């Protein structure tokens, strides 16, 4: 699933597998070539089911989706997937992290306009990076200019390329990830542009730990997972295994379309940390995003901050980014909120309308094929790829 890092010009990340972790900003204009032209369909979730099948026809081993429209629930699968599968959610982790920081601000324990230096003294320095000039808010909306760790070529080769097979169980500390990023020049002065950076959320997780005195995952568990009773959601830390039920996650670990496929289900998710390590399922993701947009997790003032968006790029007006959450206007004019996420062999979408009434969560268990934007269009606009 392609993604973009936007500075003064739009550019794709260097490898398709790295893009899977960066994921979060795909849209019709940037998605993989359409699998088929859409045609209107208004018969329940028939459009969505056909869009799921289109993913499998394009080479994805399996896809699962769940939707809620008011109180009506629907589950669909295609290929080798189960409707109750757990999966790695990648960058959807960012919405959980941002929510925690907004809660801490509501409690008066932090101000999102604090400089990063206040909470992480001396950590963000060098190569044009200066934590004294970067705010916590700029980390959360990706206007900090901090270089993205997943764009480092050596990191890509070791973590996303063939080197993964040797290093899949390595433990990465947040400081190690940050240091890889800060070895590169900053993308731009803080607040002057926009660029998706996983390093921003690694730093955000470090700030949560500094404020609360405990790892960011404990704050996510105590403030979100337990109150919402998200029984399929976890912050695994360094645990490589997946909870049951789950389906294998597949990757080619290469841009070569003829490369062999590898089972990448087991890995040490510390490589993603607060930028993308969490595990969930479709039911929990819908519960979370619906609760968030309905104001159950944040006061009104923080809700306004969460949904205050900045442009991603002039070339992509249909997408704007808030604080760990993305606004997207679909082809039919409907507006949805949520995030996309990718990590080894797993591409995830979590979306909901602003009123919190119509939601969708889906997962593709491959990172080299498919176009999840077709499923979003099918569910929220009633369009379906022609067979």
C-alpha cells in the first residue's frame, strides 16, 4: 500500500515494504492502480463484499472487514481469513497515542504546545533537529520536520528487506529508533511544511512515559483498552507471537514482483514502538474510533484539537491530518475520519463518520498488493468494482 512523505514536494518512500509501516495517507489519487472501475450498488454490503473479493483477485491472500451502521453489524471475508482475526494494526497505534496525550492535556499534566525539549531534554538535537523549537503538537500532526526513521536505507534493508529474516526478533529501544532518524538532516524547519514521520510518534511515546512515569503502553491500556473493554487489543512490547485467532501475515520483503513470499507473522514489534506496534481486531477498532469521535474519550476542547487538521499536500486536497487522525473526503462527497496502518504483511484501515454512527475496519494480510481505498469507497459510497 503506497504512502507519501511530503516536504516541499510529494515523494514516495524508497521501498514498498517500508511504505507499509509508514501507511496512513493513501487515497484515490495515490492508491495503487484501481483494480476495476466502480459502479453504483445500494444493496446492503454487497458492494463491500465485492471490493473485498477484488483484493484477493489482485493477489492478497485474505482480507477481513467489519462494518457498523447505527446498530447494524456486518462481517465479510475473502480468501483465507476469519471474521474474528486479530492482526497488527501498524499506524492506527498513532490514534491511541494521540488520544492519551490529549487526555493528559485535559488533566493539566502537559500542554501540547510545550516544546519537546521540556519533556525530553537533549534528545532531539543535531542535523537541523532542535527540540527547543518543536512542539508536542507538531509531533502529533507531522509538522515537526523530524526525519522518518523508516526512510533510513540501512534500517530499511535490515528491518523490511531480506535482512528481516535474520533480525525479526531484535529488540529496538525508542532511543535507538530516534538516533537512527536524527543521523539525517531535518526535513524542514518546524511548522513550515508537512511530512509523515514515524519518529514523531516514537518521541510521543517517550513523552507519555516521561509524564506518567510508566511505558506509553500502560497508559493506552489503562485509559483506553480497559475502559472500552477492548478484549482483542494489546500493546505487545517485545512479544513476537500473535493472539488467536489470527491468520498468517505475508510479505515479499522486496520490490521484486517475482520475489518469494514469506510468513512474517512473528516479529518483535519494538521495531515500530509507539508508531505502530499494537494488535487489535475489527470489532475493537470500530469500538475505539466510534467512541473517540462521539466524544467518549476526550472533553470538547480536546476534541476540537484532535480534529483540527492541516493539509498534507496541495496535490491531495481530499486528505488532511489532525492529531493522530486523518480526515478524508471520498469520491461521493462523504467525509470519514480514522487512520491507515501498515506493518510487515499487514495493511489495516479504521474509519468512521464524524457522528460516530457508520464505521469500518478492515485488514489485508499482505503488503505488496491490493487497494483498500476501494473497500472504503464501497462501504461509505456504495460503489463496487466491476467484475
